[in-house]
C-alpha cells in the first residue's frame, strides 16, 4: 500500500526541474541536480511560491546554479514557473546601487499579436547595461524566443546577479545558442559591476 502511494506521489510531482535538467544535459551543459533544502532555494522565493529545487552548473561559465520557482494554480489563474539563473559575485552591491533591467516585448497587436521587437527598461543605475542589451542581437533574440527577461542585482544573503525567465520548459526549450547568450548576459553584468 505504501509503495503505491510513492508511485502516485511521483506521478503527480512537478517535473519542471527534471525537464530543465534533461534539456541542459541534451545541449551539453555539465550540471547536476542538487539536494533539496539548500539555502539557495530561498532566492526569490516569497511565501506564496515554492522552489522545485536547484540545478548546479559544473563549468567555468558565470551562471553557477538555477533555481526553479513555481506558483501553484489559483482559482482564477494558471500555474506559473520562474527560472532564476544565479551569477554569484564577491562584490557586494548596496541596495542604493542595485541594478534592474527588464525586457519588454512589443507585439504587432496587443495580447495576441506576434512579437516584433524588444525594448529594455532599466532602473536609474542600469542604463549602461540596458544599452549593451539593446545593441546585442543575440540577447534581443533570446527575449523574442523565450519571453521577458529580468536581470537584477542580488542583496542580503546572495551577492551577485540573477537572470529571471518565466516560461514552461514543456513549451519552450533552451538550445546551445540560448545558453551561450544567457552566459553573455551574465558576463555583461559582472563586467559592468563597478
């Protein structure tokens, strides 16, 4: 009887972390699933969301781990998933000098139209980074293909940066070019951290 419960629990378990892990392995990224309960799972995880776990990246790339966050379905809204690509940095950025750059995808027709262009919306401390992103075709293509991107500095328990993507791995997959572009964004963040 207990064995059947475990099978049933595994059947209904959200497999977004497993799917992203397999996607990363398929494109040649050296990574592994981390144990559950790590402190990194608290990265951008408010009380109404839950972490599905961490994927550690075992390479020299600036992205060192990915935290997958899920907000469960509500009465009037579908479930949502966020993927936080963490870029640790030894330099501590004060909240007054924090950076935040968001992509805004412009559609031909609001809500239902095809995405035609990307605009980058910076806070007052990240105009230089927004300019770099605007001029880079690879970064703009990543946002066109995967969805809105949010890049921000981290504070308190985490120093460095995060790249936030919101999409479903079943519907969209990362490819080698998108992985390279995500690391290009990460390198730009580290190089422009003064």
